[in-house]
């Protein structure tokens, strides 16, 4: 059970970090791509769960909570960074931060796809 909680905590921390860094970089398209993929994955998992019966429906519905939690964490991280930027003094920013690679967004899209596959297999 501890591994489950550790996995959920890692997904939440990763999602908050992604939202905050994408908001800091003002890269809104990757941020919206991650949110759309996670919300779509949660919706598909929920639809799969509604079509099944017995324990497989419960499992597919519970799996839908992971991308939904990740989407909320991405939005929370972006909102946190927005509040930080709105309330701080204006100083010159570092042009090398945050990194321009989209591995974090593609990882969240992969998380969404894996949750849909897990909901289909059960």
C-alpha cells in the first residue's frame, strides 16, 4: 500500500512541477496539451468503467482518478506560478530556465494512455 501512495505522490509532484515550469516558460500550448490529454484520458476511463459490470467497472473508474488528479495538479502548479509571478518584483529572468524539452508533457500524455489501456484490459 505504501508503494501505491508513493506512486500517487510522485505523479502529483511531477504534475505540479510541470504546471509551474510550463507557466514560468510561458509555454501555454504544451500546458494545455497536457491538460487536454489528462482530462480526455480520465473521461475515456470513466466511459469504459460505465460500460463494464462488477469489479472491473469499479477498477476502471478508480483508474480514471489518476489522470484526473494529475490534471488538477498541473492546473494547481500553473496557478501557483501565476500567483508567484503576479506578486513578485520584476527582475531579469534566466533565459535558459525552464528547459524547452517536452519530456514532461509527453510523460503525462503517456500516463493518460497507460490508464486508458489499464482500464481496457480489466
